[in-house]
C-alpha cells in the first residue's frame, strides 16, 4: 500500500471516530465497573458496620437484662424462703436492695407489687401511686401470666412525673402468685440503655432501636428513632438478620434476642452510607471527563491534521504523476500504467494499442513565437486529445512536444481511427498571437501489444519506430508498426 493510500485510510472520519469511540468506551466501561464495584463494597462495609453495632448493643442489652434478672431472682428467692415475713420491713431485703442499687449504679430498682395493686419499694415506704397507676395501664401483669417463651417479661416503658427518665418494668414469668401476695418487679433506667445506644449508632444519620417482639418500642438512639421504626414493617428472618430497606431512605439490620423476646434494629441513612461512594464516583467521573474531553479534542485535531497530510500527499502524488502544464500524466507514471495494463491484457488476452504523437516543428514554434505560445500549443493539443479519448484511455506527455496514449482493449484499426481523429482536430487549431496566427500539425505512430512482448520496452520501441517513420515521411501523418 502506498503512503498516500495508508494516510487516506487513517484519515477517514469513520476510522478516527471508531478508534476514539473504542477508547472512550473502554474508559467509561472501566468507570462504570469501578462505580458498581465500589458501591457493592460500600454496601458490604455498611452491613458489616451495622452488624458490629448490633452485636455491641446486644451485649449491652443482655448485661442490663442479666442484672435485672439476677436482682429479681434474688428478691424472689428471699420471698420464697420467708413466706411469713413482710419484705417491706425486713432489714435483709433492705440490704439486698441497697447492694443491688450500688452494683448497678442505680440503674435497676426493685419494687413489690401487692395483690391490691399497690406498689412499694423493696426498701419500704409509702405506696408509689404514680408507678402503680402506670403499671395498671401497662400490659406487664398479663405478659407475666401469659408468657410461655421467656423467663423474663418486659412491659412498656413507664413515664412518671417524679422520674427524670422513663423506666422499663421487668418481671419474672409467674407460675404461681408471689409469696405473701407480692410480685417482684425491676425498673430499668432507660437512660442508661439510650446512652450506650447513642455511643454505638452510626453518625450522623444512623439509629438503633430496641423493640419488643410485638413491635412495641422500648429504647433507642436517637430517643425518638424507635417510634418511627415501630411503625414500619419489620420482617425478621429465621437467621436473625433482616432485609435491607429498599423502599425507604435507610438501610436496616435486625438482630433478634429470642430468649428475652426482644429485637434490635440498627439503621443507617442511605445518603450517609453512600456519601463516600458518591464522592469517590464524582471524582472518578470528573477524571474520566478530564480524559474524555482532551481525547476528543486530540481525535478531532488528529483527524484534521491527517486530512491535511493526506491532501498534501495527494497533491504531491498529483505533482509527481501529472504534467503541470497540460494536466496529462508524466512519462514515468504513464510507463507504470502501461506495465499494469500490459500485464492485465496478457492475462485476459485482450488487445492493447499505444499511440505516440509528436508536434511537428515544435522547436521552431518555441523559437519563433516564444515559449508562452509553445505552452499554448501543448495545452491545445492535450485538450483536443482528451476530447477524443474514453475515460479508460491514458494520455501522457513523454517529452517536450511528444505525447503518448494508451488505449486498453483496443486493436490497431480502432486505434488508427482515434489517431486520425486527433490529427484532424489538431490541424484545425488556430492560436492568435501578436506575430500572427499559429497553426500546427502532428505526426503519429501506432503499435499494438503482441503476445511475445517481454516488457513494455518492446512496444515503446515499436511505437517510437512508427513515429519516426511518420516524421521521416513528411510529417502530419500516421504510421503503423
């Protein structure tokens, strides 16, 4: 392939555009795959963080429940061992209550619920009417009698004016009424649970909620987070892990505590969880855009430059193969075409004829009228010759005043007719000059390709011989060899 053809193929818009699109497609495919992979990694990391937070919350919750359970078991054991004594006036019960408050840093308080509905502190004192009223409105007693699945039952949080924070009532599952008509209760200060939850939740938009199995909210962080979660559809899987929310703006993870009938729900705001991925993706997209725009500009400029180079190459090729004055082919290019056509005609067994024309007394015209008139003579001959030829015929200027014509698929008789037509056309040319009108004639030689021709030199020699015979015989005639 020639250099010009190679440049021409690269300079085609389709080639440059296709190559640019392939590169840009590879770039943006990598960006897309990277974004998808990073998003999956972000979601995986979010799920792992929720699992860690839920495990930590579960440990804290279990610790408080164990403390309450131990306190209830100890108090209940004393009642069982002293059925005839009033626990409110017993010093041992008072001491047990004091030790429990000290051990739990006042997070757990033991109460006694009498058969008549009155509530007393284990340390004695007057009935606590506010707590009794709150317990009467709660479902703790019913749960304590009906529960068959957990050792401890947990009621709804109690809110009383005298207490700074809501407290969670906890009782042991009752199989028989308590000794002396009392039921032992424990009140767990929810501010302790909420504080621990606040430390573990993912910030800024994360939340943690403690729910009862029936969906009743008990504790959470932020404090009001458990209310919204209680109203949502929480579906607990058998393996203890909940589905991530896809219909809301949050991701959630559920961790059940079946031994206590509780459910921990950790959530994280979808926007907060995906914020690092979004920032990273934006930077990657901006970087890709920063590469796309220059690449498009380079492709455009390259296409423009390739076209310019191809055009210059075509111009150089044209200058190398075309006579500037007459627009015909140069001798070298004419011979190259003759080689190709001669080989083609030999393979296909087709006729091929070459004509050679010489402008009679061309040197005299140049010397007598000047080179500018000589140039007009050459141009006029080329114009007449082209008018007599087909598109497949080839016209070349092989010397100062000599032209050759290649006639593919043409025998000698048909070629002689063409030569005669050109000779007559030239004889009719008149060029007006300051020194008068210039008219001129041409002599022509005709020769056809032969099967035994070994090279183009042989047919060129025969045509040259025929032209010589025509000029020797007196000019303005045609000779055939």
